[in-house]
C-alpha cells in the first residue's frame, strides 16, 4: 500500500505543477507533466485493481487517473479506467461522478468528427443533455439553437461587410444567396449536425468570407466562454452588434439540464478545432449574467417576471416592449439597439424573466431577457 | 438560563482567531495532503482574489452555515507579478478557495487535509485525523470546495445547493463537508454533508 500512496502523492504533485505551468502560459510543459501524473496515478490504481473491497480507495484512484487521462486527451484510456472503476463497487457518490466523467469522455468523442469530413466553410454542432438521445433531440431545443446559429452567421457576415446593424427589414438577397445556411442529416452520436455556410460557394466575392465568419463566431464564443467581455468588445466595437452577439450566445449556450453541453468543431490547418460552451452554472456565465451590457445602466437593478405582450421597434435605437406580471402590473421596457429583432421578438407572448434598470418614469432599461422555464 | 455548553459555544464563535495565508507555503507535518508548490499557488491566488475585492493585507473572514465563527486573515503584499500570474479569474477563485478552506477547516472540525485527488479540472480533498493510519481515502471525510469572486447571499446559497444536489442521499454517500468561499465580504459557508 505504501507504494500506492507514494505513486499517488507524486501524481498529485505533478498535477499541481502542471496547473502552475498552465497559469504561466507554458502549455506544452504542462501537458507533459499532466501526462506524467496520469501514468503514475494509473499505475497506483492498477496496483489495487483486484482489491474490490478497498473502497473508496479503488474508485477514487481510478477516477483521479481518468480525469488526468481526459486532460491529456487520452480519451480511450479515460473510458477504460472509468469502466474498470464502475465494474467494482464504488460508493454511490463516486459512481455518479464516474458517470459524469464518462459523459465528458463520450462528448469528446462526439466533438471529434469520426470520419465525417468538413470543408473550411462547414462546422459541426453537437448537443448532449436530458432531451438528447442517440441521434434524436427535442425539437424545440434543437430548432431554436439552429435559428440562433443561423442568425449569428448572418449578423457576423453583415458586420464583416461593414454594414450598420439592421434592426428591421430582411437580410439582403445578395447576402442570403452568399451566406445561405445548409444543414446535414443529424448523426447518431450525441446529436451532431454539420452546418455549411454558403451552399456551393460559387458566388462568394472574396476568398473565404464564410471561413472568416466561422472563425469570428468561434473566437467570439471562446471569449464569451471565458467571460472575457473586454476582449469581446474590442473584437466587436459596434455596441448593437456586441449586444446582439452576447444575447445570441446566451441563447445558444446550454441550460445545464435539458441541454448539458453544446460543442462546436471545425477544421483549420488540417486539424480539428473544438469549443465546448459552458453551462450557466459555470463561473464564467455567472460573470456574464452580472455584467452590465452597454445599456443605460442607471437606476435600481430589478427583475420582473411576466408575459411579453407588446413589441414596438419603430424607434430603432430604443425599442419598446410591455411585460404584464401575474399581479397585472404592466411594465414598459426599453430595448437597446441590437436586441429587439433577434433576442426579444422570438419571445413574444411567452412568459419571460426581465432584468434591467428601473427609471424614474417607471420604465425599465433592459439588460437581459430570457424565457421562464415551465415546470 | 444558558447551559455552560451553550455559553462556551457562544464564546468560541465570538472569538476571532488569526490565520495567515503564508502558512500554506510552509511544509507542515499536520498537513500531509499539501505540497509547498500547491500551497504557494493557493496562497497567492487567495491573496490576489481578496485584493481584487478591495481588501489589503488583512480582513475579517466570517464563517456561517453549520459553523459560526470569524477569523482574522492576513497575507503578504500582492505584487504586480502575482496579479499578472493570477490573471485567470476563474482559476484564481478556485485555488484561492482551496487555500482558505485548507486553513479554516482544521480549526472548525479538528480534521486536517490528509489527501487530495483529481476531480474534473480541479481537486477534491480528504479530511482525517493525522494519527489515524487508515489507508488512502478510507475512513476519511471528503471536502468539496468552491469559490465566488463577488456574490450575493443568493449566489452562495445556490452554490451550496448545487454542491449538495450532486449527491443523492443514500447509504453509499460519503461523509464530508462543502466549503464555499466568497471573496468580497469575505465569508465562507461550511456545510456538513450526509447529516444522518
């Protein structure tokens, strides 16, 4: 047992040093140490592989080794270690954590393209969660995200082409033709589909507008994921476009229950590039929830729940909606540019949660709107 | 009239003990689950998080939940280099919470961090008595730690609930503690799991 303890302690020290190196920006050395930690922790676990009575020692060592394997992308090895741990008799709590880890392993597999080839103007979106089965997903959760991704593609394209934010009216026909979004048949992994931007690509004016749009979306979502709103705003300096991007990202992000993970994969320089969007429970999204978007952030910060009854977008810089609460109080809510058409309007007649700043005249300057989850 | 026991509890909770984050960087025989490297990383992260919330060099850390207590917490000057190094807020908050929990939990529970294991991208910790020779992770209480940079009472409550909900109470549940550290107050909510 002493040897197991020594190997485990060495593994944990190496894992700590790897974290330290990661923070110093030395990613390749960090991966090297994580791999060393993984080898030692796996060795420790294998030394008590047949000691099924030794719980929780056995399952915790296996879980720890599997977590390290996943960190250095030894996906198959992580799967094997988790399976070995579950084949024993782990305490319920550790068994649940092993299953969570296994979900991450499977999601990594789904992110990987597994024989599906992607062109540079295509990307894959994978979903997992309670409403996602093997090749099947609840239509609402899937269709809404498809619509939001489509909207994001067009908005980013319009921004890239230097167009002012379009609060009303249709997308231009030329842009529709150039950037039209195509969807593949879903694949039975978690639930994975390929999006193709721009059909046959014959009419794209300059090389790679579609690629540019996809790269911009990936980088923007990466910054959103890291809650690095300063960097995101530098990347999208136009307020309306920035607000719109954050609003759409919030809608695409998983709710943590029905949809647990949303992952995107693309191919760049012949390599898979993946991005997993965090759940709202993660720190980063909590930071984003609290971040004041560039609205008129003056007055008391309040939250109201009610039915979205009225939307008036005649003033493009300051649309107006009305929300009727259960007490039949009616609130006028001012919607800043960038949010009315893509974020607010799809929720018309729905029960919504509004957060914003209460003004002296009783109206609210909108910060965030989301649908209330029904029981 | 209050019993002696109650009076002692009240008196203990009113007392303020001193803790110093620099202690985490010292090898201590009663903290075998820590290496100096890990301790230094956590101490630095906690100092940076506290300073980011406007506390300079020392503050009073309030404990609530299943314990009521307060600690005078102090730390060395935070340099620009430390700020640069700890520039990922999420990571700093997580590691800062590890550091503070490692200092307060032994004082609240008389158990010390004996072991740690890898869990997801972070660690969980195992508490035990230093004199108990039980094998790795056995007969130990588990400590799950989480940090919040600047949060409300609602945020802390929700984080505790999330941590507790991850465990469905059953005979297979492991005994242990949840420690949520909030850096703006600063405060820590320490809750016992599996109170059966």
